[in-house]
C-alpha cells in the first residue's frame, strides 16, 4: 500500500477500519457461496435421463448409487424418491418434500449475512460522516478565530471518506446478494422439476413395467 493510499485510509478513522472489515467479510461470503452453488448446479435433464434409463433396465441399486455419487440438491431429492420407489404416492411425495426442505437452508446459508452487511454498511458510513462533522465543529469551536482550514480538514476527510466507503461496501454486497439469490432460485426450480418428473416416472412408467414391486 502506498503512502498516499494509506494516509487517505487513515483519515477515515476507526469507522473506516470497520467498513474495510465488513467489506472483507462480504467478499469471503460471496466467494464461498458462489463456489458452493456452482458445484451444486448440475445438468438436471441429463442426470434424470440417466436415472430413467437405469430404472427402465430395472437397475434400481445402480440408480441409487448414481444419485449418491452426484453432488447437489437435485441428486439428493432423486435419491429420496428412489428410496421410496415401491411406496404409495403420498409417502413418496412426503419423502421428496422432506429432502427439499432439508436442502433449502443449506442453499440459503449466509446469504442473509451478506444482505445484512449491505444494509448496515451505509449506516456505518453515515456514522462516520456524523463523527467527522462533530470533529470538524469541535475543532472549529476550539480554534475560535484561529481555526485554519488545515485543522478543520481532518474532520471533513473523515466525513467524506466514510460515507464513500459505506457505499463502496454496500453496493457490491447488494449485487452479490441478488446474484446468489438468483442462483438459489434456479436450483430450487431444478429441484421442483426433477422431483415432479421423477415421481411421474416412478408412478407411471416404472411401475407399469413391473418395477418397485414388493
């Protein structure tokens, strides 16, 4: 860090340090969640077609093994449905819905923390602005007729820098939260489609061919 950038950073005071810390936390959360959701996303159509092909050949155990080895919430929903392939529709639907409810908190984990950072960062920026203005007026009052612009500039620097830093942290955090929420919605849609498609196949085609008989 250059001397100029460090001096500008230091003029923001302790609130600036807090905003930098919030920015780093937001960046870590976004990167971790983005990587996690990327790994959870699979080609649902191809995966489910592979499951159907195995079931058509009456190879339920291989289908279960494939769903076990495939990462992501879609595969876990399919696994839950396959484990109840021989049950009635109500039991099968309950198992799939229960698996979906268990996966949703995992997908949405820490996204609310990113939203909280996006909301409070401007407030900390406002706090720094108010503290800077208080410092400016206090120095002006202490200096009386001898208060110089150089003395008063410290408080103004703090006011302006913290206000800007609050927005610099909040704007990317807002965008990151919306991006992650969009990825979660896409995964939820895949889960709903895969669950319904699997149940339709198990209840019609699979059992029609004699599969799932106890």
